[in-house]
């Protein structure tokens, strides 16, 4: 790590600020059925939480004869900020801490990539860090609909004006001089057999001390515990206002599209492709985030 580590108290207060923002979201009673306050996370306590209007995720709420395969199309993009905030436990903490972690590794003049950047939340968190100001910030996504969501979202924040958005497949995007690579909840959508070569290319674009932040839905090696955590995740989604029908139909749509792996598989593969030190730094239910240091 390049900088002095922040004092534990400072880290704790960052996380607590994020959690208090999370709890301020109106989970169960949106003010309007189609408009919903969407949080933009920040590790900075000096400015008030920023909100923009986005649609509440009502996808999968009517019975479908076949939910089809989950795709990041226009209908998903239009509700995505609400969907991910209410579906991924710990999301606000991971996005906020992504900026903090990136700041520890950012090299002046280098590039910071967010692969599968969606609505740009993680890069916004990075753009707010002073030590990342001399880096080039690049978000890559292969969904045009998600990138228009990102443009509209980021246009609200002057500090995001230097973020470049690239419409491309991350399996084909060339990467170079990357001090930080972020993949928050994206690798799980890449075919399992493609994952090692993508990670190898990421590692090859880095120098020693650079970092990959990898957040994923995780499977547990113990089948019973795995089912237990899946049930807990469904309880979490019910708490967030999703119905049993929405949960079941989305689960069916994601089957074979989102393929989770265990923490052990992730760590072993990261080591195999050349990362020096890697482990999990955050987990909430069956969603975790790893750091891998080159
Ligand atoms: C769950 S979302 C990621 C969420 C986002 N990183 C965040 O933290 O808010 C997965 C994203 O990866 C993108 N994606 C999936 N496969 C991709 C590929 N092969 N190339 C580029 N983007 C991809 C999808 O379009 C989608 O926007």
C-alpha cells in the first residue's frame, strides 16, 4: 500500500456514515410508485447525501409464463440504481469504500478502470478522492442502456466530468498502466471459462502494489450453509420490499446467467494469475468483496 493507512476510527466513521445513508432510504414505502429516491454514496461527510429521482424496481412483479434470461437492457437500466441498492446487501458500503481503497493505490498518471461500471456509482466514489485526481478514470460496459443511465447520473456531479465511459466488451478491451481495477458484481456475469484469462490480462496491466477490487455474489462450499445464506438473502430482499413472486422470478431469470463461485476459488485463481496478496475485506450475507494486490 502506498499511503499511510487511515486510522481505524476514521475508517469506522466512514463506514458508519455510509450505513446511516443506507438506512435513510425509504425502502418499503416509496413516495410515488414509479419515482424513487436513489442514493449516491460518498465517503465524504462534509456534503449532505445526494439524491436523484430514479424508478422503483417493479420488474418481475407480475406473473410471467417464462421470466426469460436476465439482461442489462433498457428496462433493467431504468430501475438499476434502486434494484442494486435493494438487492445487494452491503452495496453502499462497498461502493463508498471502493473510493477509499482506490485512493490508497492510485498512481499519478495511471489509469483507474471500472469494468462493468453500470450507472457509474463506483467511479463517482473514486472521482471524489483527492489522490485519484491525477489518474484517468475509465468506465467500461457493454450495455448501451446502462451507459446512458451512467451518463445521466454522472452529469449531476461536476467531479464526475472527467470520467470517460467506454461502450465495449471487457473481454476485448485493452488495459494498460492500471493502478486500480474495479469489478464490482461483474465477473459473476462472465462465463466461468473466460474468468482466468480476463484476470490475467488485468494483472498484466498492473505494476507491483496496484490493486484489483473484486466484489461478487459468493457461493459457500458447505451446501447446507450455502442454502442457508441464500434464504437469508431472500429475507433481506423481503425486508427491502420485494415480493416472493419478484424474488422467485428474478432468481429464475438469473439462473445460469449469474454464476457465483466460492471465496476459495476466487482467491486461488487470483493467486494463480499472479496477484501477490489477496483476501476478502468485506462480506454481508453471500455478497463479498476481495482485494488483490499485484
Ligand atoms: C451487476 S452490474 C455491475 C454493477 C456496478 N459495477 C455497480 O457497482 O453498480 C454488471 C454490469 O456488467 C456489465 N457487463 C456484463 N458483462 C459484460 C461484458 N462482457 N463487457 C462489459 N460489460 C459487461 C453489465 O452490462 C452490467 O452493467
